[in-house]
C-alpha cells in the first residue's frame, strides 16, 4: 500500500500516540483507539489534506473509511490519484 507508512505517521502524530505503537494495515481504528474521537477525526482529515494535497468532502467520510489503518490509507491513495 503506497501511503500506509505516511498515513501511520500522521495518525500517530495527530493522536499523540507513542511512535512505537504497533500499527499495521489491519489495525482497527474507529471504536478501537480511544484517542480517535470526533474531534480527532476532523484534525486527522485536515492533516491528511495538508500533507497529501487532497480535498476531502463531507460526503467522502464514512465509518468504513476509518475502519482500519489500511482502509484509511486506501482512501488517501484513491483521493490522491
């Protein structure tokens, strides 16, 4: 997955996670990481938009996008294409 490591780094920074936290493409996000609340989702989307030069519309956002780190990275890859 092309953007997995970059998305992981941004997620870690935005949520203030320990960089040594083991995160893989299969790591569940929404509902599994207590740090990922609604305000953190907004901050994360802003950070992803800034870093990758993408625009995320409200209609683009769904729970499935934030299901796992892999689904989030795939979403970013699709938006950046």
